[in-house]
C-alpha cells in the first residue's frame, strides 16, 4: 500500500507486482508517494460490517464478498462507520473499484474519517485476496 504523504496519510494506492511508468498507471491523483507498507498475507475468511451512522448506529450490513456497486445493496452508498471483523479490505470512493482508495485492516472505525475519508460516500468494497 502506497501513501501520498508521510506517516501513511493522504491518498492511498494498492499496488500489485508490476511496472508503473507514471502515476496514471496506479490511478494516482499526483506523482507523490512518501510512505508505503506491506499488506500482511492473509489466508482466512473475510467479513466487514458496515453501518449507515457513526458509532455503529442505524442499519447495518455484513459483507463477506466484494461489492462492485454499494448503492445497489446498501442504501445510497454512504458508510459512516465500519467494523472489519476478518481480513483486509479496500473501500473505493466510486463504483467498480475506482476513485480514492482506503485500506482497512481488522478493527473498529467509528467514523469514516478514521479510515482516511473526508466523506461517507463509498462506491465499492473489495477484499484484498491477492498477495503476489
């Protein structure tokens, strides 16, 4: 996982093994990468619970598979809090795994700002299943 700013902040980019001639090839918003970290290998199950309100309030939905268009299965696609129970996940700003990316590891996220987002709009959710 590559980050635009130091200390694992700013835009996030999930990079897989391969060549990236320029920042457009990794979906970057600019040509800056100032910090990065390895995503630990994981072989278990995947489960994330998403909520329509902060602090795990309102209606909730549990996901164990990827969701390319969250608006089709969860209200209007706004996630205000999440609890990652198993596995590693990427929340994408837009449907079909596009736009800004947010890496979530197991743990509680009481507000969308805790996973680095400035708003609750989430278009798609994907498990990190490939470690090549």
